[in-house]
C-alpha cells in the first residue's frame, strides 16, 4: 500500500498547477513529509500528464537497453536523475538506483536478475556474498560507448569554455590602453 493515493496526488498536483500556492504551503496544509515528493509529482505531471502520477499496482520490468538509455541521458545531457526520471516517466529513486549500479558494477549490473529462492537452497546453507557480474562483450562495448560519450561531452564543454575565454581576452586587449 502506498502512502498517498492516486486521487490525493492528482488533487494536490492540480491544486498546485492552478497557481497561487507554493510547495511548502501545500505540504504544510496536507501534511506531506517533504516538498521533494510534491516537486516530483508536479514535474512528472507536466511532462507526461496527470495519469503518470497514479499509483502503479504492478511492477514494470525494464529491459537493459532502456535502463542504459536513462543512465546515458543523465551523463550526456548533464541533468539530474530527477529530470531524467520525469523525462522517461519513471520514479526518481529508480533512476538513482540505475545510475548507482552502473557506477559501481558497470553496464553488466543492469542485466535482469532471476527472482525468488534458488530451488535447491536449504535453510542452513551459508549465504555467499554477491559477486560482481562479468560483463558480456556487448556490455563491454556499451560501457565503453557510455564512457566515450561522457568524455566527448566534457571535451565539448572544455572547448566552449576556451572559446569564451579567448573571446574575452581579445575583447579586453582591444579596449585596454597600450603602454
């Protein structure tokens, strides 16, 4: 069971979108624990409509490529996980989770995992620590592509910064008196 129902969420978001009330005032009036929840609902509703904030009663299983696309969007567009989550219509915590998994385990960590208890598992066996998954060749390529896209984005930022610095230097030299 979720803490806030779909009807309650829709009511709060529509009230905020009508205007003349702040996140803080709404949170105080309806006893919502934090403004970040309300901000996430509003952001998701603006991008995907009111239906996107409804409570989902079934778990969605996302393919590895979709998860990687979300993480790649965060890294290449220099946006927060919350903004990427709103764009892709997923929860913010899910975007943070996928981002952390890629950072810690690489692309192989996004691979779907078997759910439930292993059939021959007894009560008294020791639980072995989770080993880091070995990436497949395709996952290695995807990881490398992700890293190269990040490097390219950083190089473009450096280039733009240097261009701006050169322009400022030239303009200051033109206007400064020569000795």
